[in-house]
C-alpha cells in the first residue's frame, strides 16, 4: 500500500478541510512529519488508519472521539484517502458516528457511520470516483482487509508503527506473533491442513469408540463376553434342533387323529339333531292348521266384495260433492252478512272524516310561515358559531402571544448563562498542553517507581536463588568426589578379591595360573566381603546421576547469576532515571498522578465543551431572533381576529330582532314544522283511506250476492245425485249376497292385504308338506346310530393341540435364537474387521495429526513449523540492520528452548549481546535498544514479505516517535537504515518533534497549530 492523497475534514485538530497530496514529495521517498507536541502529527496516521479500517492508530483514542473540537456543528467529520497497490488505485471515504443539528426543527440528531470504497484504476483526475466496490461501513472494512491482506491490528504492527505501541510486534507473545505471520505469509493453508488432520483423526477416533461400544453392547445383549462364547451357544442351539423337530412331527400326528375323531362324532350328533329339529317343526306346523283354515274362509268372502268397489266409490264421491256444496253455501251466506255491515260502518266513518278538511288548509298556511323562520334561524346559528370561533381564536392567539414572550425571556436568560460558562471554560483550557506534558512525565515516574520496586524484589529473590544454587552446587560436587572415592575403593577390594579367588584354586604341585610356580608359600586371603560387578555398576550409576545433578546445578547457578546481574542493572538504571523520586512512596506518586489525571480530565472536558457551548450560544441567538419574529406575527393575528369577532356579533343582533324568541333555534323551528307536517300527512291519509274503504265495501257486497245464488243451485243438484247413488249401492250389496252394508264392510279388505293373506295360506301348506318329508328322511338316517361322548373327544383334541402349539413355539424360539445368534456373530465379526481397519488408519493418521497439532517436544504445530522457517529469514534480515544500528552489539535470534511446557514454542525472540557474550530476552532491552530492535524487525519483516510471492505488498512504513530515546550516533545509524529503504522504492515517513531531524531531512510535512485548528503543508528542498 502506498498513500496518494489524504483529505481530512473536522478530524482531530483539523477543523477545515485539509488535503495532503503525497505526490508533492516527487522523488523523495523519505520524509519527516514534523510539528510541536499536540499539533496533530499522529492524527495523520489516525486519518489513514480510520479511512482504511474505521479505527485509529493507537488504542488510547476511539474513532468516535476524533471529531474536531474546532469544527462547527454544520461541518461533518469525514476522511477521504486515495492509495495505490501495485498498478491498482483505490479511494475510500469514511465518516464516524457523530451528533449534528437536525435538518428540520430544533435540537440535535445522531448520524450513522458511513463508508464507501471505489476502484479508480486508470483515472487521473481527483473528481472522478470510479467503480464502487463496497457501500457500507462493515463491507468497506472487509474489502480493505481483502485488498491489503491485513486486519487493523497487523497493519498497526508492520506498516504504521504507532506512538507508545512501537514495540508491540517485537514483544508480542508467541500466539500473537503467529497470527501476524499467518496474515503476512498466508500460512493459513498449513493451519487448515493440521485442522483437517485433527478433524479426520477425531472422526476416526469417534467411529472407533462408537463401534467398540456397539460391539460391547451386542455382546452384552447376547449375555456373553466374547464372540467365542457366542459361537458355542449357537452350536448348542443347533444341536437341539433335530430333537425338537421329531417331537413336533409326533405332536402333529396326534392332533390329526384327534381332529378326525371329533369330526366323525360331530357328524353323528348333527344327524340326531336334524331328526329332532324336523320333528319339532312338523308338530309346530300341524298345531296351526285350524288358524290357516279360518284365514282361507275370510279370503273367500273378501273376493266377493271386489265387484262392488266401483259402485261404493261412486256413492262416496256424490256424498262428498253434496257436503262441499252445502259448506260453500253456508260460507257465502255468512260473508255477505259481514260485508253488508262493514259497508254501513264505512259510510258513517267517511262522513265524520270529511268534517276535518278545513283544518288541512290551515296546516298548509302555518307550514309556509315556519319555512321562512327556519331559513333565518340557520343564518343566526351560523353567525353565533362564527362569533364563538372568533372568541376561541382570540383566546388561543393571546395565549400563544404570552407563551412566545415567556420563551423569549427564557432564551435571553439561557444565552447570558451559556456565555458566562463559555468564558469560564475557555479560560480553563489555556494550560491544557502543559498539563498533558506534566501528566505524561508524572505517569512515567510512577511506572518507573513501580518497576523499581518490582526489580528490587526480583534482585533480592535472585540473590537468594544464587546463594541456594551455590550451596546445592557445592553439595553436589562433594557427592561426586565421595562417590568417586567409593568406586576406587570397591575396585581395589575387587582386585584383591580376584587374588583370593585364584589362591583358593591353587593345588600343591600344580603351576600357578599367574606366575607358573609349583610352590605356593603365601597364598592371598582376606576377611572383607568382596564386591560384585553389580555393586560397582550401581555406584557408577549413582556417579552418573550426581554428575548430571552437578551439571544441572551449575546451569541453575549460571542462570541465577545472570538474573542477579540483569535485575541489578535494571535497578541501577531506574534509580539513575528517577533520581530523587526513587525514594518517594509509590502511593503518594499515584495519588498525585490521580489528581493530575482528574485535573486533565476536567480540563479536557472543558475544552470539549467550549466548542459545544459556542455552537449552543449561536443556536440560542438564532432562536431568539426567530421568537421575536413569531411575536410580531402573533400581534398582527390578534388584530385580525378582533375584526372578525365584531362583525359576527353585529349579525347576531340583527337576526335576533327578525325571529320570534321561541323560533330562534333551528331545532325548535324544525320540530314545529315536523309536527305540523305529520298532522297534515295523517289528515290527508285518513281522507284517502275512508274514500277507498267505502268503494271497496260496496263492491264486495254486490259480488257476494251473485256468488251466493250460484252456490245455492249447485247444492240442490248435488243433494239429488247423492240420494240416487245411495239407492244404487244398497241394491248392489243385496244382489251380491250380503244382508247389509255393515256385513259388506266387515268382509271387505284391501286387495294388497288379500294377496298377502293368499301367499301366507299357500306358504303354510308348502311348509307343512316339506316338514313332513324332512322328518321322514331324518328318521331313516338315524336308525341304529348311538350318540358319541363329544366332550371327551374335544378334550383329547384340545390337549393334543396345546401340545402341538407348545412344540411349535419351542421350535420357533430355537430357530429365532439360532438366527439371532448367527446374525450377531456375523455383525460382530464385521465390526471387528472395521475396528481393525479403523485402528490401523488411526495409528497412522492420529500420529501425523498429533505431530502436526503440536504434540511434540517443542509443542510446534505444522503452521508454526513453516512460520519458524520464515521467521528465521526475517531475523537474519533484521539482525543485519540491528547490528549496524547497535554498532555490532546486538543480533536477533529465535529461542530454541521451550520456556513454558503449557505454551507452544518456536516463535519466541531473544537477543545476542556481543558485549556480554550471552543471550537474553528482548524484554530486557532498554527503551532506545528496543526501539532499534523493533525498527530492524519491522524492516526485516517487510524485506522478507516482499521477497515471497503472496500478494502482500509492504510499500510504505510510518514510524511515530521513539527517536528521542537514541543517542546521536544511534540516531544517525537508524536514519541511514531508513534512508536505504528508498533504493527499493519504499516510502518511509517518520513522525517526530526533534529539531535535529528537521535539519537532516529535506522533505517534510510541516504541521502548524493555530487557535482555530491545525494546518499541514509539504516542504521539499
């Protein structure tokens, strides 16, 4: 990433829009950002970091706190940054969450954070935006991380080296350094490999455990502990199967025999039951013969009535016609009488109603007069409403007029109060920069004083550890010396023992195996117990243990002495730096620091509120002006409302004189009008109804007289025809042989019932004949037959069936047991094959996964192993520069020993000190030394990242402060190393207020503070 153009607006100390065009540097790739303390040098880095990531370059400041206190509320905080990456050109514009005046109405509103990222490759002018890549705050940050290859944390550790956090990468923990190297060198794929191996090994292990559990469960369900026991049980079950099959065949034969006997017995019983049933049926039918004979006689009489049905029906029809005609005649007679009476009443009512017709004319006249009153009452009501509305409007306008006057008074008082507070807080912020510097110095003293106590305690502990280590070392040396003496004594005794053994084997006259003499005047002998080879070997093992312990204690003593030296050096350095403050109580220093912090907090709060108060005063003045204008408008409105009220009141008085008092209400007029109108409608309706009623009753009476005469004629004719039909019907009954109509009716039944009765008689005769034949046939079949013992036969069959069912269940259970055990054996053997295969795979893959995921002596993962090789290259490049900057004293190296078994190793850093010839932790470097080491590490990291293809391009380096801790010679060496970066096309910027740097660096970005904010401009000579 290489900066092209940076635009800051209402950001940090930059109130107005500040444009920094890095193209003004021309060929100068090394420049200084210079200015007094607090002028806004670091805000340049904050602007770049905020534009890219929505964050600042330091942890002390939040993005939402970067709004300029100098900027008015109507200017939004915004940062726009153009940068290049190789041949690609990009622009990003970002604004934080901020509080601004509302677009409408009074008060403030909070805006949401916004960001947009464009690709501007090929565009030359600054106005063209280009193609939008991301349009939201979070999406823009994600795209920047993808383009640059960095997250905000890594960017601030290898590109922007912020003030106060310069040594973060140098002193970062092993885990944090691993994250940074993963981003820089794209080693995430190796982490993915180790994670994939871990997941696969875990998957296989889970399958192994699951399959083993299933296998054990299957064995437990089978009631055995091994597959061999299960196979034995299967063989036993298979051996029992032929015996059970033979018993099953015998049981089936017994069931078939018993079933046959039961069937034969049931056949005999069925024939006997058939004979008894036929006999009962035959006797039952013979008992009902007399009943059916009587039914047959009734049927014969009913057949004689059939020819007389037509004559009877004709007679009934004539009688019905006579009755209907008689009823019709009576009804018409009664209706005519009623109609004549109604006609008389209607004529009387019509004469009474006609007397009311003059009242109808009076009602019409009165209603016309009420119509006139109603129209005037409407105008009166409207005039009254207008008067009331004018009164309400006057009261409302008058209230608003008083409210505005009160608000104007409150606004004036509030403005005067704010102006007083503004003057007080403005005076408070005069010494803000000096207070910050004083607080920083006091904070450094407090932390140095705490470090002094810690290092003093560490020095005392180190002295104790050194004394203890020296004592243990001396004791171990003494054990080694004593052990060596014991071994020498054992070997001497053993040597002597060998002579005794040889002497014991000597025989007089035979040669000695040592000297060859045949005489043995003084053979060796001893009273001591002779040591064995095992005794000497045990002592030598002890000697090896003592030697190892001696080396260990000597190493511990060396480490303890080094700790004493290091802690004493730190104590001396801190005492020299603190001077008189070294003797002060840290709690007193902390209390003073807290007082200063509270004082600074209050002063900063006052400084932040100055601009806010100024804007509030401006807003109050604008509001006061607006309220005065509103007050004038309200006074004009009061005059208009008064005119409207007077006009409405005069119209009300005029209409009052034109309308009677009881008709001045529109509702009263309407009610009277409705009453008269209702009376008029009622009267008109009565006249119309009485006229219609007399016409209707007269017509109805005439009509009924004609109908009555016709009905009388029909009745006389029907009466004569009914008498003739009766005579004909009686003569027909006598001719058919019946003595009277009553005897005819008793014999007569419906034809459908006659058919049913005839079928019953015919069916009874057929059933009786069939029953006699069935009984005769059954008697012939049961001759010489004897009823069997049915219960005994069924009991024998049931017993045989139960035995058969028992044998079938026994066979089914055994077959099921055999099949189940055979399946279990097959399944378990299959599981064992799968388990063997999984165990083989897990032995290989699990071992590889463990090694790749850090289960090794160094606790080093596969990714970390790759990073170790890359870090070695970085340290070689960094040490090359550090050696020059430190005048050959320091070299950076990677710690090869694992300090903490709980943490992964391989990425911890150490420094070789050429003056002492020892290796120590990078955390023991002084401020200036750690600055040079961190700078060398950042430059070396950039060199190696550039040399590897991976997409991460480190084309720029910003260094914020730190040069003040260097002596002149070290400063010269550090600047020379930074200037050398120009040869590779790198852009290097350092931020410092040191005057010597301004004299030595030709290209500078000068930051100029002012009362209304800072400005920035390039100075290139």
